[in-house]
C-alpha cells in the first residue's frame, strides 16, 4: 500500500460513508482493483479512516452534541445491538470483508430496496431527532447491524430503519450520522486494541502505518464534510431512487468483473 492508495481510499471513504451505497463495499472493491488486496493493515486502515469521516458529523452538528444528556443516552441505546453482534460475529465479518462477490450481491439487493423505500415509508410523523424515543433508537440500532455484511451500507440500513419507524428522510439520515459516531469510534478502538494485542505494530513499519492512518483520516474528514451537506440537500429534493439504481448497476458490474476475472485465472 502506498500514498496514492491511501489518498484514493480516503476520498472514496469520505464521499461514500454517509451515502446509502456502502463505504466499506466501495473500499473493498477499490482495494481489489488496485491490487492491494485485504491484508491486515488494509483492513485496519479502512476502519480507522471511517472514524475520520465520522468525526465530521461532530463538527457539523456540534450543537446537537452539547444539547442534552438524553441525546447521548439514545445513541448508547442505539449502538448496543451493533456492539453485541460485533463481538459475537467478528471473525465471520472479517471473512466477508475479503469477498467482492458478497459486496456485489449486497449492492444489488440494497439497491432494489432503495427504489421503493420512499413509497413504503411516505407518511413520517417524526421530523426532528429530539422527538425520537429510546425504543425507536434501539430499533434503528438493530437495522444498523445489517451493515455488518459488506456492501449493505451502514447509512442505508439505519436510514431505512429510521424511516420504518416514522422518521422523515432528513431526520432518519441525521440520526444515522449521529449513531455512526459511537459505532465507528468503538469499532476503531477495538481494532486498534486487537492489532496492538497481537503485536502487529511490532512486526511492521510502525511510523509509516501511523502516517498513512493520519493522512487517510484527515482526507476522509474534509471530504465527508462536503458529502454530508450535499447528501442532505439532495435527499430532501430527490429521495433514494438514484442511489438505488446506482447500487444495482455497480453490483452488476462487480459481478461481471468477478466472474470474468475468475474465469481468466482458471483458464
């Protein structure tokens, strides 16, 4: 992995983290296309720069984060399902991260859902985060767990979950952003701890790894700030259909490339 790979993956992460298209799925596919695979550092890098992108939410919505204790209580409740399943299914999730085919299938299935989600949930009663109760926060957190499958999209899963609980598109998207903060912070700390515990940083170029992580996180942070503003504006006007078609097309292209590449290797 070199600095060009770092910049490309960080830009992809910043753009896609908050769109319902799966940032992890895009990075898995991009890593495969660039020939850097899914070695241990690439996996760590993809998790850590997600936290960089997520921190842009704290900056853009800082007033929400200093408003009330109840806000944090709802976030903690919402992240509980992901914490439990993340601990139980960690090894299986890591295996799935190695498969572009899993990503492609998730792209197509998720895309089909996004084509219809605006019609399914078109009578929202909750327009602001402050009106979300704790039970609703927990239910949205359960939906978020679907994003443990690469290609599903954490943003899409939690937004659809929110809309299913009568949240407006904007309220569901914003709560998805907020819920990402403790989710990705926890995932990053857990991964860094596991890598340190297993002695990974003692057997690699520690200074270069840290440099790549910092550069990737900073780029993802600034790109994500632009993406969030654009996404909310687009969502209010156009809904999810365009993202649905994009996911379906991208999934089909990845499937074709996957089987074409496999056939060439076996020839």
